[in-house]
C-alpha cells in the first residue's frame, strides 16, 4: 500500500507526460505535480479499504457476447476524410519520418 | 541442421500472427481484402475517427476457436484489452487485443518427428495499417517521411505463442510448416507468408544444457520458412560467439537481412514499453456457449497429422521416399483422391507416387480425374502392359482430356502386343539366330538382352521388355 | 411559449410550420448568442432547408414523426455529417465528421431539426463550461455566472428559449448539473439505453447522451426518440425504446422514496430546503419517504476521478495530428504528435490525461485503477441494496446554485466537488434526472435529483412531473 500513499514526484510526472505525448513546461510540471498529488491523496481513502473479495465491474448490466455478422458494409468515400487530413499524398496519410519500429 | 559447438543448446519460441479469412474486419464491416486502392476499405471505426465504436465479428470468433481446438487449447471466457501505444499505423493509438484472459490457452502441437511443442496461447487482436517510406531507399531507417494506408487496420488476427520448447532451427521450421498446414486446414487462414497473411517472429536464446534460460532476442522480418531456419541458426551462433568471448547478450529486437544473411539490432528493449493494458470498456465479455463450441468442434475438418497418418496407413512398410511423397499428397490436399483410388483396387504405393509426382503440377485438374481410369492406368503399369514412361504419358493425356486409358494407350501405339503375336516374332528371331539361341539355352543369360533388343527393333519399341523375357524363358 | 410536444403537434396539424419554428429559433439565437456564447456554430441554412422539406412532406399528407419541425440544439461532442464538430477544442477546430451519430439519425427520422452545435467544457471535462477553448457560455439567468458543465451550452440554449429541447452528455453529472444551474430538466438515462455511436468519447463506461428541456414531458418525448438498441454500439442494451410519455402523469402514489443523506449533506441551506420541500411534495402526492444512508457513495468521487481520466487518456490518444484535426509539425512523427497534442489540448484535458495515464501505468494499476473498479462494484451493490427497500431516491443535484465565473477554477478539486451528488449514478450505470424545484441565492434556480435502478426512467419522469406541478409548472 505504500506505493499509493507516497507523494507523486516531479520525475514521475515527467515520465507520464512523455508516455502521453505531452510537452510540459517547468511551471506546468510543478503545477501538475501538486494538483495530481491532491487528487491522488483523495484516492487514498479508497485504498484504506479491503476490497479483495470484490470483482471489478465490466458492464453494469452484465452484457456479454455482443456480435455483428460477418457481412461487408460500405466503407467511407476516401475524399470525405482525405480532404481533411493534415497531410495526404496519393490517397495515403503523410507523416514526418518515423524514428523507431512499432513496439 | 547446424550442430551447435561446445555443448551449447538453443532455446526457441515462435510467435505467429495470422490474418483470418473473414469477409469483413474484426470490429467493423469494411472488406477484409488484400490489394485494394489505399484507404478505400476504411470507415469511422477502423480509421479511429472520434465517436466510433467497435463491434465484434462473430465469424472471427468462430475461426479463432477452430484454431484453438486444432491446437488442443482450452477455450475459455475472455475479454478484450486495450494495448496503448502511439504509432502512426495504429489508428486509435491503441490496439484492441487480448491480455490476461485470452480465448485459447494451454495447447500443444505434435510434429511429424514425434516431438511436442507447447502452445501458451492463441488470442485475437486487430491488425495495423501499413506504412510505406519515402526517401532512404524505401526502408524505415533514413526515410524522410512515411505514408500510411489503413486498409489493413482492423483486419482480424490470431496470435499464436509457442512455449520455448523448440531446440533446433529444423524443429522450428517443422513447427512453422505444420502450424501453417493446420491454419489452412481449419479454413481460418491461407497461410501466405509472402503476402503477409502469416507472419513469424522468433525468440532465440542459448544456454549450456541443464542451465537456466539465457537472455533472448526477438528476430523479425522472417518472410519464409527458409529465412526462419537460417536466421535462427545465425542468431544462435552469434549469441554463442558473444558469450564465449566473455560478452553478454542484450535483450533486443533484431532484424533478419535475407541478403546479408545476418541479424542486426532494431531496437534495444531497455525500458519495456508501458502499454497500460486495461479492459476495453467499449466491448463486452466473450463467453462462447458450450453449444457453439460443440458445433465448431464437430465441424472441425481433419488436421494434416490425421490426414497424413491415414494415407501412411495404406502402405505396408513405408520408405522415407514414400513418406515424402505422402507429405506432398497432403500438401496438395489430394488424399481423398488417393483413398478413393485405393478403395477401387489401385496399388497404394504406386498411386501415392504418381499423385505426388505426375499430378502435382496441376492439383485442381487432378481432382476431376476419373478414379476408375486412374486405377486402370496403375494396373496396366504394374502388369507390365505399360512401361513407367508410357504410363506417365497416358496419365498426362488422361489429365488433360479425360478418356479411356486403354484407348489412349492404343492410340499412342502403346498397346500390349498379344502373347501370340509376340511369341511368333520371338520364334522368328530364334530361328534366325541359332548360334545365339544355343548359347542362351546353354545358360548365357546375357543373351536375353540381345534377343530383347532384336524384338524391340522388330516391334518398333512396342514390345514390353518383361513380356519378351517371359517368352524367352518359356522357350528355354 | 410552446413546448416541443406542442410544436410538433402544431406543425403536424398545420397550426404552425417547421419553417416558422426554425425562423423563431434563429431569431432567439441571434438575440442572445453573442452575449451568452451558447452556439459555436449555427446551422441556419441546413436547418431552414430541413424545415422546408418537412413542411413539404406535411403538405403532401405524410406523417413526419413525434418531433416534427421541432428545433433542437446539439452538444458539440456529437458527430453530425459535414457540420463543424469541435468538442470545444483547438484540436478539432474546423473538423467536419464524415458520418452521423446514431442519435442524430434518430432525431432527423423523428422530424426534429438540428439548429447547430453548442458549447461545452473541452472534451466534456468540466463542470462550468469555463474549460472551452472558445470562451465560456454565460448563464442566461445571470450572465455573470456559469451555466454549469460540461453541457453548459445545451442547457443555456433551452434556458434562453433558443430551442425547447437540446442534447447533452453526462459522464459524472454533465447533464444534470447544468440543468440544475439553469433551471431546466435534464436526464441521464440508464447506461446503454441511448447509443454512444458518434458521441466523441470521454469515459466510455460512464458516458450517456440525454435530453434537456423546460418540461418533463418534453424530456420524455425526446428520450423515447433517442433510446433503443443500436447494433453499432456493443454496450447498447438489446431492448427497444421504452414507453415514457404515456407514463409521465402516472403519479407517485404507493411509491417508496429514499431520501439519501449522502446525496444532500454539505449543501447550501437553500438547497437543503428545496430537497426537504420536494420530499414533502412527493409525500403529499402519496409516496412514502424513507430516510436512508448509503455511506459507500462518498467513495464515488475518488473512484470516478481515476476511472474517467484513465479511460479518457486512452480515448484521447487518437488525437495525434495524423489523420484529422489540427497538426503542429515536428522533425519526426513523435515530435509532431507531442507538439500537436500540447497545442491542441487545454489545461484541464492535459491534467486528466496525465492523471489517467498515471493511474494505468505499470506499478500503479492495482492501487489506483484496479481499486477504483472495485469501488464501482461496491457502489453498484450499495445502490442495489437501497433499491431493494425503495423504488427511487431523492437528493440534491448540486451543493449550490450557479456560481460566478472564475470562483472555482484555481483549484481543480474544488471544481470536482461539484459533481459529488451526481457521480455515483454514473458509476452504477443507473438513470437519474434533475428537475427544477425552488430557488436559492439571488433567486437562482435549484434542481433536485431523482435516481432510480436501471431502466426506471418512466418512474423517475413521473415523479419529476409531480414535482414540476408542485413547483408551479402544470
């Protein structure tokens, strides 16, 4: 339980920002560290509880096995979205160079 | 198989991704089709547009179950999780996959050599889009920019993860080949590695026998069974060299270069990527009913191993050449034809040989071949009425045009000479060559060839060699 | 002023025309939109054309639908083909969806006429509409105060009589709270009753689309049109739309009502007084009031502020500048994504993405997100226990009346506390509504909240009708 009650460190926040693809200024890093800590403080009242016997809830009304039939439905006209793409070339979406392989 | 030096042993696990043969994608109705115009098979769902939601393709679940059953897995209630990471070919910047509760788990695959490889899981997930790279000779490294096509994004995949039970590159290859045969047999996949509908990554490590597992490297870009085998051998030796020099193996992903014949570093796995898996709240739990599972199991076709065993059972003491021929028959899917031929009285060994060799060039044609005609051709060859060469020729004509084998043989001039007419010619030649006949009668067997040659000349090659010898011996 | 139901009748019978109604709506919008910043986009041309088409069909004797010719305002987190949809964010400024949300299709099929897109807190994250990238919306009853959020624009549209009905979305109270602060009716339906297809996701397991209206009957009417199974939404309940309008005047005789301490304690005195008077009104109408305590409800806030941001952090990952929306260039794709997201998202959105990403990360999952999901189960069980004793619950919607701009923006927790009475229902997936009852400080409206078990909308609307009458709006 100690993990959750230790204060959030600036380092942690910086790491999270990278994971979330957000650039934070120093001032923002400090502010977020404080603000997020406060929210997580509140979360500690949950952590005081022993909820080991409870199952997490999936759908509140227990829906399962929802399917669609394997039929083909019309796709979008490429123009409808390519015309609004930030960068489109030859029917494809353009992006600046990718530095690493997919994880 | 490359022998590893100094008591080293390789430990290999394979991850195989296969695209499923559904009409539509996993979570939307876009067509699941290779090779269309870029971004012509996309919709708000697979394009990840704001507000879109996934709905699970029922047939994909059925195909996943078939795969699980063919691999002797337990089919269990499962959930879909989100695997969160940013990458341009991932339209939502998360992939819908399965995590701690996969649909299929704890199975195995028996290989033709009798060894067994454990299957840890075979779970469902969606495929990504495809990127092409501009500049830098088309490869990722050195490209200026990339272009993304999402036609493949959302195509259903099953990922099959083996246990690290494989101990040689040959075994790895056998595993991959057998798995491919199974995937095709279930109807779930077309197993086309060259088209990317089946992709293999290999995890390779080395150790001295009896020691704990070493650090493993993941090898990607294996586009054929041959690459798979070569890459594993290369990597095992690379790691051994490194360790024997006192170095350590770094856990990393490596890329196989088919041309250079080596693996090279793609990415060092220092910080394992944090995927922040959590259950996808847009989907509900999957629990295929027992009735559904039973129906799928009952309809499961025979797997290659079963089919192979059934054909082998028609042979008395199969030689290794015959077993190879059986393999070809199974690969071509022609065992039903072989069984029909054997049931109609055809000789099993000869049938298998002819199917594996002569019929292999055009298996579709083969399935429309008349069983009775094929059986007749086989017996004509066995009785000596046709030589092997002649039989193959008759067969080729039968394949192309159909017809009656005896009529075809006659039309080609292959018809068996009647014993009377053959006997008459032999008598003539004996009379014309008394000295030679005397020597043959006296025990000089070599002269059988002399007389056979004369008979062949006299009959313009139409006489059957065996029949000639029979006639000579009769008159001895 | 006509209600939506009355407009539909009038248009259908020829007493009015769709064109006239749309013109009236456009005039009302023009009169106050500059002042209040309700609509981010007014779809005048399309609405006028739609009205003309409906009038033509009526002239030909066709049946148009239960909302024939009724103008409606649409919260700007709902996709409407070719209509700018921004979620009040710079990220999506200028984006026009190539498809319709299911609810839009249903509205149009019922004859309703979308008038344009209303302002919200960016990506539905907030309780005051102060988090909009395009300026806040002002409360029509007192423009120095907030209309509430996140569906502030849609609430204000109805409160300012620009339209009689509007659509909002509710994840932690975003329909009910603005309804209370603007003095109108707002309903959050049972989770899964209304399709989420085309609702730009905030927290997938909590979001629901719902109606705003001046009258209870109008909300019932609108909800009937919106509700029912949608094969495009896997979480959609596989049931047809319930009958609601027919039961609006059923009353509450014989019903047992739970007055839940945790759903009003700590509120301003006037709010407490309204809740007490509402209990009296229900009692007078034949219901039995039972005082209840559901202590588990106090955990709701913490669980919500982990579950919602966690899901949001994943739902908002797709805003990366690759396929749609506004892009800020970068030397490589990662730099581009970072620059795009840093520019495109406001502070509150960033804060919640950060919180959510943290709650899901390796090492913290069990302590935060995992634990919150169990608190959710605890909440569901607690409500279920209560509903075994009573038919529905009564409480406050918000602790106070509409507050002034800037008074709660310094400290996020202060803003989050606004949702303390509304959040538990979202966690449980149950329906709840806010109905105006009484006034407070500066004569500003107060809303009381009715909560019920899954699929109890008819009961809640009937009870709301009783309160509506008791509060002087027969």
